[in-house]
C-alpha cells in the first residue's frame, strides 16, 4: 500500500461518515418537525410518534425538502389548520440546528 492509497481510503471513510451523519440529522429534524406538526394539528398524543414517522418517510420520496413541506401543507389543510410554506420552512431550519446538536452529542 502506498500513502496515496491510505489517503484515498481515509477520504472515502470520511465521506461515508459525513453522509451517514447528514442522513441522521435530516431524519431527526423531520421527526422533530413531525412532532411539532402533530401538536399544531391537535392530533391525539398517542398518534404523535406515528405521524412523526410518516414525516420522516415522506422525505425519502424525492431529494430536497419539498416533499416534506408538501405533505405537511396537505395534512394541515385536511385538518383545517391554517399553515404557510414559510412557517414550515422556518421550523425546518430551527429543527435542523436542534437535530444537529442532538446527533453530534450522541456520536461523541
């Protein structure tokens, strides 16, 4: 093995780790967003976790946050709760930072 091979393996390992970390942060953010949305829609407490999981799964449909935002907007509308795209995206931003802090504290 050469030092180039060692460096290449190191970069590949870091890339894989960073991708996994990013996925965990996004999933946690979406769970927090789902729990927030469940409360906003006044869902029964027993349904909060299941709803949060549905938000996490919605993010796997297509790249970016639009799938999550679209799901929430449709769910809020179905429940008769007024909600804006801007407010949901603001919550996404806030929960992203909280999720990052939580996940980073767990990986240490």
